[in-house]
C-alpha cells in the first residue's frame, strides 16, 4: 500500500492521473495476456509437446522483434556477442522448462515457482534481517504451496525452479547486454538465435502434419499473447508509471496464472495452494519494494543492493520474450 500511495502522490496532478490509470490498465492487460497465452499454449501440448509450443513462440517473438530492433550483426564485437548468446540459451531453457512444468504441475504452481527468480535477484547481495525474513517467508510459502509428499511431481517442481533460475540469469544478462547494445537489439537477436536452435523441433512436426490446424493456432497464440503483447505493453506501461511501481506489479502474475489456470484449463487449486501462492506473491512484492527503496544505497551491514528495475537493464522490461 505504501508503494501505491507513493506512486499516486508522484502522479497526483490532475493531468497525470489519466496516464497513471492508463499505465496500470496496460500492466494488467500485459499480465493477463501473458498467462492467457501460456494457458492456450497448453492446449497444444498433446499434439506437439512443450518443445513444439516453445519453438513456435520463439519464432513469433523473433519475427516481431527483429524488424523493430534491426541489430547490426556484422559490426558486433565478441563483448557484445557473448551476452546475446547466453541470453538465447536462457530463453530456450526458461520457456521449455516452464512449459514442461505447466504440463506436469499446472499453470499456477509453475508460474509461482518461476517467480522465485526475480525474488532471488531482488534479495541478492544483502544479508539484512528483513531480507532474511522475506526469504524465509517465500520458502514457507513454497512449502505450503507444494506440501511435498510421495505423490508430488518432483520433476515438475524441479523444472519450475529451473525456470526461476533462468529468469534470474536473464535479469543479470539483460543488464550486461543492454549496456552494450542499444534498444531491443540484444533480446531481439537472442530470440532469433533461439528460434534457429529450435528449428530441428519444428521441421519434423511440420513434416508429420502435427503442427497444423488447432495446435498451430494455440502455439501461435502463445507466441503472440505471451511474447509480443506483453513486451510491447510493458514498454508502453513504463512510459506512464514509475519503474518501482512496475516492478512491484509484476508480483501479481502468479495469482493471475492461478486464476486463468482455473478458468481456462480447469486446474482448480486447493486452499493450501492458494495460500502458498499468496505468500510468495506478498514476499515478492515486499522484496521488490524494499529493494527499490534502498536505491543502491549501502545499508547498515555494508552490503549494497540495486533496485530490481535497475538490475533488469535498459533494453526493455524484466520479462523475457
């Protein structure tokens, strides 16, 4: 609430209020589009599998981002290439692990685990008592969410955590790449390289006739709704709302994923799962708010920490395409 009050105070002028409302509406639309795209992509899993959906998603992202960014490939140095190559690997690994986790444990659980990645980045480099409490709260939320037992799908849970690690790596790499390549060049080129790497997945699916009709439409919808729309919407939203508010708002994704998973996929969460999602969302929001408030200042323990939106870098929103 303090973050919201601060943002409203910053945008309290009558002329600024419509822009704030537009920014909030754009962020909400971006989040809904992202999770709806993942849910629609799940409908194609039975026909083409998670790798097929990821391959189509990356092709769609590359086709949209490359004409926008127009990277000057021939003039790039190795110092510019290596973070792009790592970003391409992160894109492919993150989306594949997330979609496979969705296939095994459901949309809400998979996305909640994935959001431990930004949380880890927000808490990295600090050992304050408050941060330890946030980390402990997130861990408790994950335990309540999963309640591990003999019937737990540990592979699916592990894949969700792998997606979280990839997202954390993306945030760090995006900062490096964004400092060396202007605009959207780094994520656009990384998306194109990832799409090329997934061609061996696409070719047999097309040859067998499996990537056509409804499966193709679902996979393409995942690419448009989970890559193109959120990326453009997030860039637009950052024009109207402060980066801190934008970063905190990202924490709503797990709850939206759980809701859309219930409505679109029929994946109804039980009470302890909703509780776990809520605890992780709260921990994420508090971590980002506290990290942003420090603004890179050195706290009492002498450990400096940057706000999450600063770590994300200048080449776009902190959500991978």
